[in-house]
C-alpha cells in the first residue's frame, strides 16, 4: 500500500511528504482540514482514515506530524 497516495485521496488539499517506508514511515501532512483542531484530534482524523489498514496489519506503525498551511508559512 502506498500510504501517501491513500492519504492524498482522503485529504485532497494536503501536501504530504514521507520519510521511510512500510512500518517505519514518518509523514508530514499539511492540510487546511486540520484548522481549528488540536494535535491529538488531527492525529485521530488521520489514524481513523487508516483504521482498516491497521486492523489488517497492512500498516503497523506511523509517525505523524500534522500542520495547517498557516503553521508552515
């Protein structure tokens, strides 16, 4: 599974960069979908979109950094 491609479909406006692959992936996701959300709720939003992949074992672990466009500029 290509996590970046999958998440791009879930968050179409996002800019996603990855470091590593498989169970050692580190992701930076910048999306306006995160505006007004705490870091915890941003991570929940991303993790919930990957729930089936975690349950099946397709994804084992993930390191997330979630930002809004304003937090990057």
